[in-house]
C-alpha cells in the first residue's frame, strides 16, 4: 500500500486487498462523521430560530446555533442566580432536549458539513469496493449482517 501523501498506482492493489481497503474506508467515514453511529438526540426537534440541526448545511449557521444554545443556557443560569432561586429548579432545555445534547449534535453536524466533499469521495470509493468484493467476501459480509440481526432479535 502507498504511504501517506503518495499516489496510488494502477495495479497496486489486488482482489484480496479489497476487504481490508473497504474496512479502512468505512473507518475513515465513521471518523469523519464523528460520534458513535447512534442517532442524534435532537432528531425531529426544532431549535428555535434555526430549525432541525440535520437540515442545517452552513458551517456559519451551525456556529450561530451553537452560540445561541450556549448563550441561552448562560442567561438561564444567570436569571436563576439574579432571582435568588434555590432548591429544586428545572434544568435548562430547549424543546425538551438539554443544552449539552443540542451542542453535541451541532458539533457532529458541523463535522459532517465541513467534511462533505471528502465524505462524498469516500462513499463513492466504498460503493466501488463493495461492488468489486469477491463472491466469497460478499457472502461473508451478508452472513455477518445476518448474525448481527439475529443477535439483536435474541435468537
């Protein structure tokens, strides 16, 4: 395989290299997307003045959304202090979602938006590699997915 910064050459890889290359591409995609692959906490929720985080495609708007959540949380805590409140006070949330979860989801979306072109290229490479897997490797992948589904079903 080539070292970082070197160009790949035709004939450099063989059929038996495809599963390993495919796993490397999948790992890179996961790393760029960030998170642990779980669905964001704010799906279906609308951040006031911004809408659903998953639909924001501008890095600048995501920074503004993050700033908005942070500012509102700080102001909420300041109001509690200024009002002299104590005891059991509701934690700050927006649309039933904590500020931490909003900010975590905004960070993940920012990573995804800022890496959009690289993700598109890697996704195209992943499809090409999957299309060129040997019949045996395709079968192994299918059996692995079936085993995961069976385990999820408790079978």
